[in-house]
């Protein structure tokens, strides 16, 4: 039969593990939010790049590129 001290030790470890699990879950949620934000920004940049390429190929350049480029 387990002793009172061993039960307290197990309960203490369980409490620490529950706390750690909650902390890790918060980190994962925060990282997912950052990934979602970055995905939205990436899509916006891709759309903008496609617009610029489409504008350049149809002759709608805003400024002439110097010959040394």
C-alpha cells in the first residue's frame, strides 16, 4: 500500500505536469496565431507581386528601370 508521502509526491508531480501542459498549450496556440497572421501577410504579398508582374508584362510600368540594372 502506498504511503502518504508517496501519494503527496505523485500528486505534486501531477500538478506540475498539468501546469506544464497548460503552458505548452498556450505556446502552441500563440504560435498557431502567429502562423495564421504570417499566412495572411504572405498571401497579400503574393497577390501584390502577381499584380506587379501582370502590370509590368502588360506595359503598365510606373517607372523606367535604369539600364545599369
